[in-house]
C-alpha cells in the first residue's frame, strides 16, 4: 500500500511562534524541526505498522527543506525544495492509496488557530471552495479529489480538523493542541502527540485497506474564490492563467479540471509572492 504525506510545521505540538518555524530563529528553529521530524516519523512508523509498503513525504513548510534526510524513518522517500510546480501537493498521483496531512494549521480567515495563514498571509485574506471558507487543507483537497485519493489522516489543532473534516469525511484525526490565540496554545506533550499520531496513522492505513475511505467528493464544476490583502495583489493574480477578477480584492478560479485549478492557484501564489508578498 502506497501512502503520500504532506507535512507542515505550524500544527505540530509545541509550535507557537514564527521563530520556531524559520531558519532565522536559530536554536528555536532547530528545536521546531526536531519536533516536526518526530511527528512525521511517528506517522511513518504507524503507517508501516498498518501495512504501508511505500511512503513518499512532501515537505510543505517554508522553503520546503526542513528535515535531515538521514533521520527520516522507514526508508521513506523525501520530496523537498522550493519552486515545486504542485507545491504542498507535489508527488501525489493516482498510484497512491491514501494521503496524510501532518502538522497542518488553520486558515487565515477562520477561528483562532496557532500561526494560522493560507499559503501566504501577506497576500491572501480568505479562500473559498464552492462558497465555503477553507484553509490550505481544503485547497489541497482539489488535487486529492482529482486523483481519487482519500485524505486518510490529519494532524494539527482542533480548528485544522474542523476545516479539513468536510474534505476528509472518513479520516483519522489527531488533535495535537488546542489553540488559545494565533500565538498560543495548550499543547500535548510531544511524546503523547507522537504516540497518538503513530496509533492514528496505523488505524488509518488499516481502514483504507479494509472498508476504504471516501475521497474529498468535491462537486464539479468547482470554484476557488480568493480574497487578497490589497487590490494590486488581485490585479497581479489575474496575470496567471485561469484567474479572473471578481472584485476590487477578489479573484476566481473555476472549472471541471481540479488539477488545472490548483495549478492556476500555485501560479497565483508564486507570482504574487514575487510581486510583493512574502
């Protein structure tokens, strides 16, 4: 059984500050990377215990090269580095039996969630799929649905799970912390978080191999509506294929081809980042 895993950092137990998530944080970033690696390895170990025979990791945080490859468990392969054409979803295709989202976080426009954002907090102020507010997990579900791959496991704070549940109706979820504000949370001890992730990942793989799980079940044609911090960012976004201006600070990407929609969104993300966003 093949498992593909996208992992982020802000949803990891113990992570509550940007210094823990960026190389400029020095020692604090080193600790953050270790916390993330431990949770990723726990998910790998659980997946293997559940019957996974191949695991592919996609580093989805920051510059997307946050792990020491020598310390990755289970012989999992590692997709890393910037400018990946499918960004947080690089490497997923229809050969995989399930997708895992590890260490994910809440959206920029939702309830308080630790270090919440939607791809780029300096550019995006909200995102909606088919009219419903979503975070990164919802946008990324476009790719999972395109390939017919269920999202089988999710870890992060409770807001993250609430936002992901509509796209992962059968998934196993592990709540690593309860956010208090955007910069504080009541965290599980890292050992406990890893234990729950290991157990949850095993259960998820067994369920995929047993009764199976539903895909995100997104209706087509679909719409992805993006709201921007400024009008000039919305204008720049329309330079990307498939993005149409719908308001002073809003753009819509729509169609039957969910992968094409996601590809257009990635183009919007990169071009607005270069034009002035982080």
